[in-house]
């Protein structure tokens, strides 16, 4: 019996014992007098069962036909084994079997095809979404076996707007600087330059090295290649101290590991280029239409690309190299010859900026001017001439170098020779050698 039915029994027992009238009991039960008489009569006739709802244990008039249930369960066993009830309902609806996800969930639990997940209570402080689209974008990579257990892991990079939940994704072999730059480049082309990025403390985004002397004097923090590109664009990088702090993108990883992985399996996609083609040709947009929410403030926080702002020159690697006396420089074991037709020619020993674009193109820059150059396969090294062995002169015994340096030393030597009964020229201990 339910709590409502037990309460009715207690009050009707009072009527049966004569402590209450039917009208008083009806008022306490918040029902009409006629309804109270019917319930009391049924209680006297049937006992506790008379208080129970007549529809309990009977099939619903709105229940799906048994044929529909059998068809849905059979199709689930055949094609969608392991799919969650919500995603399986969407796939079944595409085949003409329209169900509510809770209905399918009950059927799957009855057939022991779905156990659900146990919720563990963890206390987290709630953080409000940002008000504007583009005010904060969360960026993270998900390393997973997207193409099945018999294929190597791949990394799916996700950018999720904090205000709307709008997503942009790109798959690569591993989480790298180049992959992050390519994804951010696509986001800027689609929506504009965001105000801030929310990332983890991966060395792609946060440099582990100590600042150089020049950086320390200027009060600057050391930047990674990705961080330098964001600094040029005016994007602030905020690092999270835990995965829960950037929970929006972490939960988006779970959505992709469920829906995207199953979509890859249904389409029999096993390569990264084919997976990226699926992401760009409607899969991500379908997720955005289904799960994105409108921002609290309709104003867009993205800024457009400024005039003359070249993204190819921003998303690149920059390194400085010293110009040799023959106007050559070396970078990545390759030599480059700076030609004489440059309007601004760097002097020898000057430092030139070498930019390597994402497509592999190499550019030389000096004082914000691009330099013309020609690559050289190998720089000819000068032939080393062997040095002659050094000649060491050994003077003879009667050479003046063996004699005394002055008259005082000569007189001292003579006195010592007289004491030793020797002569000056035959003494073996005289001279500088």
C-alpha cells in the first residue's frame, strides 16, 4: 500500500470504530462526501484491497503494442547493442520506430540489456555560465580508441563555448601544438577571435621552463608556441586546476565517446581523414542544434579579424638565427642564403626571425620585413690545412743563455765553485736550464 492508502485506512478505521463520521473523514481526506461514502463502503466489503487503486497491475491503455516492443528489442540486439536508450531511440526513429527514450529504457532493463549507471554524489561548487558567446571557450583533447579496440588511439580536440555549449572538433593522431592551432584557426574563421581559452596545464598551453633574463626584466611569462600565437591575437589562456573545473568540455568528451564512436562504427570509418570529414559534414552541427543553448546576453564577444591580420603568419613556429659573414643562416640542419636584392639587408651577426608555417613553408623576417632567400642543400665547409709541427730550439752548453744573468750572480757562482773545488764552466748546476 502507498502512503496515501495507509492514511485512508487509519481515518476509515476511526469511522468504523465510531470516533469519526463519514463527513469528518471526507474533510480530513480532502475528498467529497459522496466519494468518502463509496470508499468506506468498498473498504467494509473488500478490506485493505478496497483502498487500492483499481488500475494497479493492469496494462495501460496507452501502452505500445507488443509487436512494436518486440521489433525495437530485436533491432537493438541486431544493430545497436551497447547504445544508450536516448541515442538508440534516435537511431530507431530514423528507421520508423518512434519511441520515448524512457519507454525503451524500461524495455531494455526488463530484457537485461541496459543496467544504467550508478550516480556517485560528489560536492562541486556551481559556476554560472558566461553571459556572452565567445567570452570563454574551453579547449581539451580526448585520447581514445575511436575506431575500435583493434586500432591505435587517436585524439579528438574539442572546443566548447562556455555560454552556449557550441562545439567545434578536430581529430588528430595526438594532442599537439599544430593540431591545437588548426582547430583554433577554424574556430576564428567560423565565429571570430574569442576573449579567453580555458585549458589544462599541458605543456602545449603552459610553458614549464623558467623565464629568460630578458623576460624577467620585462616582467613577462615564458610562452609556448601556442601561447605566443594566442598572445598575438589577444586571447587570454586560463589554466584549470582539475578536470572538474572545465567540466563542460569533459562532458562533451563523453558525448563524443558515445555518439561519435558509434557513428564511426555504423559507417565503418577507420581513418582519421574520414573521421574529420564526418565531423565537418554535419555531425557537429547536428549536436549543436540538439544540445546548444542560447546565451544569457545576445551580444557576441568575438572580435573580427583585423585588416592585415594574417592568420598563417600567426599560427606558426618562430625561432631566431644568427646571420653568418656570407649572409647565410642555418635552421633545422638546412642552410638558407639571403639574397642581395633585399631592400633591408641584415648585417652579419644580426639575428633573423625564422617562421615555419603549418604547411611547412619557411619565411625569414628582419625588422618586420620579409627577406628573400634561396635554400641551399649543403654549405661547403672550408678545407682545413694541417699545421706544421712547432720547432723547439735547444741551445748548446756554451750558449750565453747558460751563463749568469749579471755580474753579481757570476761572482756568487765563482765563490761557490771555489768552495766546491770546481770550475765555472764545468759546474753541472749553472745556467738557466
